[in-house]
C-alpha cells in the first residue's frame, strides 16, 4: 500500500496515536460547531 495512504489510515482509524486523537477531537469540534450554526441560523431574529 502507498505509504501516504497508510499514514492517513493510521491517523483516521487509529485512536491510540496522538495524531489520531487530535483528528478525532477536531472532527467532534467541527461537527458540534456545524450543529450550533444550523441551530442559530434556524432561530428567527428578534
């Protein structure tokens, strides 16, 4: 397998590495911010 693809696979699916944990945390933060944005956008202005 391509070394770059192997490295990306370890980062995305490996939660035991530092890069994997950082990826997971950033992904969760991005999802939460997206949900908050949709919620705030759906509220009518005063």
